[in-house]
C-alpha cells in the first residue's frame, strides 16, 4: 500500500513515516501543506492519507474536500 503523510512539521512527517515503515508500509509520499497534498494525490494513487488538520496555505479539511 502506498501512503501519503501531510503535515507542515517536517519532524512530525518524519515520525509518521518511521511509524508507517515499522508497520510495513515503505512506499510513503509526503507533503507540507494541503495544496501540495492535493497535487500529490492528482499525480499518484494512495491507499492511506494521514492529514494534519491545521496547516498553512490550505487546511487539512479543505484538502480532504478537494481530494
């Protein structure tokens, strides 16, 4: 399964990517805000998206609606 981690904190993205790796999910994309998440989803298919709620440029809920 391919996953996408969306968070404006680089540290949190790294932590979540590590946790997913421990769970056996090694194909993980990342985005730093909602706009980048929408672009990432339009370019690839993800089975799991972990989305931060409060981010600059586009809130997580708005990104989810757009996706």
